C-alpha cells in the first residue's frame, strides 16, 4: 500500500488544544501506511504545498464564544482561492475542538469546520465511538464522554494548564486521528477518487 | 494631610514617594520595624512587562531600577535530570536590599520621614493622629491584624514548605529544578539577582519534608542536605541562609480593603506566591493606583479609597487567581511526573492557564517544535 499523508491543522490559544492536537496526530500516525504532521493554523498557508500533497486534513481549534477561534478562522478565510478551484476536493476531513465549559456550544464549531470541509468538496469522517458517561455505570474516564459524532470534543479546566484536560478526551482525540487516517487509507487503496491536484498557487 | 505608612518595603516606600512627589500637602511618616539595611529574602524577580507601569508611574525610579537589575530572557526547567531551556519574555532580578535602599534614596530628598527599628505598639493612636494610616507591612501585617474585624481577611496556610537560600552559583536562566529523591520530590527555584549572586529557594511537600528528616535537622544540617540534593546544579557552590529556614507561605485574602482612615496595600492586603514572583510588582502597582486616586479626588478620603479599590480589584484578583493556580500545580506535581521533560516544561509554562501559545511560538519556536514532536503521554501508555 502506498503511504498516505495526514495534515493536522490546528490553532491553540493557551496550549490546551495544541495538546489535544498532538493526541490526534499520534492516532493518525498509529495507522499503518499513514504519516501525520502537525501544522499550526498561522503557518498553514505558508505550508500549503504540504496541504495540497495531503490525503486527509484534520482541523482543530478551541471553541471561543461559540465558534472557531479567530486564529483558525483566519486560516479558513485564507483558503478561498483554493476553494474556488476546488483544490482539496475528495480529500478526507475530520475535526476536533476544545473548550473550558463542558458543552461550551462546541458542536457549533464542529459544524462550522464540517461546513468548511464540505465547501471544499472534502469527504467527512466523523467519530465512530459510542457515547460515554451516559449511564449509571459511566464516568468521565469513558471514551467520547462528551458524546459527539461529528468530531472529537475535549474539555479542559480553565484554572489548569495542559494537565487540566481529561485523559479520556485525549484518547478520544487519538481515536479520531486514527479513524480519519483509516478512511484515507481505504479511499486511497480503492483508487477511485482523484484528490491530489496540482494547483497554480 | 498627615499620612502614616506602616512598613518600608517596596509598596510603602513607593507610595510615599508618589504621594510626596504629587504634592507637598502630604506630610508622610514611614515606620519600619526592621533596620534600614535589613531585609527578608535575598532577591526578587520581576517580569519585564511589569516594569512598564513603573516606567509610566516614575521614570526616574524605573531607570535606576534597571541599573541595579540583572536581565534575562530564558528559563530552564529540569526534570528527570534533563534541562529544558525556554526563551521567554524578558525578566529582571534585583537584590531586595538594593531596591529598598534605592527607594529610600528616592524618598529622602523629598522630605519623607522614615523611622526604622520602630515597632508599632498602639495603632489606635496612629489612627487618631494621622489623616490616613496605610498598612504596607507585609503578609503578617500588624495593621491588618489590629483591625481584623474590619478587614475580615482570610489567611490560608499553604501545604508546601519553603527554604530560602542564596548562592554564588550564577544561573544563566531563571531555573526550576525538579529532583526526584528517595524521600519524594524536591524543587529548587533559582534565579540571579546580581552578577555574582542568586536566590535559591527549596520547596517540598510536608510528607517529603518529614521523610527527609528536616524537622530534626539544624539550619546547618538542612543547608548541607539541600546542597547535596542539588549538587548537580550548584557546581560546588555552597548555599547561604538567612535567619529563617523553613516557612509555609500563607495566602491572604481581604474583602474589605479600607475602613474609615485605614487602608491596606501590597502583601498586607493580599498575597500572591513566590512561584509566580509577582509580590513586589503587585504591591507597587497598588501604591501607583492609590496615588492616582489621590490625584483624582484630592482630600476626599472616602472617594480616594473607594476609587483605589474599584480601579485595582480586577488586577488584584487576576494575580491572586494565577497564584492559587500555580500553587495547585506544584501541590499536584505527582500527577505530572510521567511526562517527558519537554511536556513537563510545557505543563509548567501553561499552569496558570495564561500562557499565550502564539506568543510562545515567537519567543521560542524550537521549544514549541519540541513540544509538538513529543508524543502525547496517552500514546506512550497505549
């Protein structure tokens, strides 16, 4: 099988989402024939060749004020020329987000990132994990304890650094990374979709 | 207006200078229980950014403070014997006694009366004799304690024990050393405050403290023990101690900042914590804001004191919250010991939830790259 490339494009305000992004990267890297790279959103347009060459992209940012952080939105808006040319069509996409609040309306951000990927003609890969912490036998240590299938959610306490993220959320992020990479490997071996295009920019 | 300032530390002296410079209608008497050349602690660390307000408030003092400071823009976190150096915003170290002497030199020509080795016996007389009494007398404030029913302060002792030393070993970086010993985790905070001198503060939790046998050790034995534990970092330099060896910091919180003609500033009002190194800065900023309130409201004391609290409260709470979070990080150190040195250092940097990731990418991209490259701890555990 040929090697596939997964780019994790992330933004982080206080370091927590960067920590989540690392778990996503490690999950994507764990899949056979998959190579994963972290790219900071602010650098992503300077590294667009790597994005063009990728088979999958995973978008991640903190949820601020109920939507994607400004640093990530800046990257989204900067991709409009690629979108016009449908340069990322048929690449696989997934997303993750983190906030201080348990909900924090994180689903808005995941929808926003999914819409972004859909506009780019990408193929969405969600999270294939049963919901956790939803029964008397459940607890915060459960995978997908925040119960989202559009993408991976994490919650990190506002009075702590990176050790304030639940380990279960990092494991959930890891599983999302693996899932997106697996879908990319499968699509790539089916070899029916053309998703790598040479773009003039 | 007659003002008594109790305590000739950085906040008290700075307030005296700012007020007297503002107007000669202020007759200011500063009272200090210690001698003019005595001081507690050896050196202080200030973030470069914290000097901005000082420059705005008193440019001459700011220039003089810079002259007696050692500057640095790196910190080092040592964990599992590995030293991780991180580029950070500029910070300065100052020998505390030199800062106090400098402030005294700035106060003297303005006609501020400074009385040293004077212990306040009856604060009520002060309250009657002066138009305003300022408690700038530190964490164990006599003024605050005399009117505890008015100020309603809450004093919470912290868990960990601290020992304050100086050393001639010159640390190139503001250093945090985490040394796993057979007794438990021992931590050293080291920083230069002079070209040939640095502060070296040893910290451990009470369980480690017991297991190491510190309760039964003399000061000399304690010092030798600490020298031995941190010998890899001290390069054979001895530790030098003041009068006091172990202490447990208190967190002071005060809901009422003032009543009638009495007001608190600095550590007397609220403490931060040695681990965020902001006590001096926070206290001097109190003085700055109180002085500005006088500029605004002149001799309307009620308005002055109300404005002081209104304008200072948010900033004060911010620093105290950061201090409490920082303490919590140290007190839960065991949950982070499995981190690799880079992740551990990042965890430290992010502990108050106030690290700016984009800023860190500017001050030290190599460190951020190393953090990105290090596997997530969950991947290692499987």
